[in-house]
């Protein structure tokens, strides 16, 4: 497989694998988020073939998640799907990240997962197969995994607020960022659906690294709460959200 690095210089010309869509808002929101992150060390490596096959990572100090992992790289997303799945491309992309970590003399790599596979999170079985191990876990089952590149005693960990996700607000509260392009489409849809059904619903759009790193949830790209309790990190369509509120 041939790969290309998406940078601030070619971002406008390249398609973004996670935003192959006719929805211009999805594409523009993701690209705007990326453009600002390149100065923080964001790397986006994708297949030259059209399809979802890419890895996105950043120095953990600049990651939009509430973790303490100085000296590590943090993988935002590693995604291979469709006809590109099953050819070892995930391993190739991970190897590129590992090579970069060695060049930068990082302590290792970390990524979010869970006890059981969840949508929009890395597969724990695959991570274990690649040598990753759990280094911290939040009350809601979201786990922080790491792959060491050097002997280092200080393992990555969640910030205390994220390790015990809970908020005081009643009703539905959705925390989200522009890191995931699907939010530009689905957040307004479910907000409108909630309003039509007189369901208490508020959105909290995390728009800075500081806000994201102090969020009360280990997953900041999309985190839905109900009456203070964490519900899901799965980005809901209108049908799935309607089914949820009907219960």
C-alpha cells in the first residue's frame, strides 16, 4: 500500500479518509480542526487509494483528551474499513507511528479502547496482539492502553475528573469536538430531534485543547450523558437517538 502524509500544505487538495462525504460541513469542520492542530504536531497518514485507511496521532501533551502522558504519542484514530480491511494495513500504519515515536525518542504510544469492543474505539484484542497493555481505566469501562518504546516508570493515566465521568446537569448533555467529522452532520440532527420531542438536551462544543483536556469524560470527540451519568461515545444517528429517547 502507498501512503501520503497530509500536511498544512496539501490539506486543501487531499481528501480526508474519515470524511468521504457529500456533506461539505463535515469535510470543512474536520479540515479546519486539523489545520490548527498541525502546529501542535498532528500527523495524518492515509492511503493513496480512496477509502477509509488512515492513522491520526499527536504528541500526547497536545491531545484533546484528559490524560497525563508526557513523552508519548497519542493515536486519535486508526481506521481501516471496507475493501481495504484484512490486508495488514492497520499494522503498516501502526508501524509508521512506532517508527516516528522512535525518531522523536518518545516513551511510547497510547490510545483509547475498552474492555469489550465499542464503536469509534480501537479493538482491544487487536491492541493486545500488537503488544499494547492497559495502563488506566475509567469507571465507564473506557481504557487507556499503551505500547512502551523505552523503559519508563511514569505510565499514561487519565485525569481524575475523566476517570470518574459524572456531571451535575439533568437531561441529555452532549460533549463533542470537531475532531470527528460526523459530528458536523449528526449533532444538529439529534439536537433538533430532541427539541421537537421536548427532551431536555444541551450540547457542549469543546473548542480548545484546554477545554478538552479538562472535560469530565475520557472520550471527548463525542460523549453523551443523561441525568449526570455517562451513556455512550457512539455517534448517534436520528434513528438511534429516537429509539433511545423512546425507551
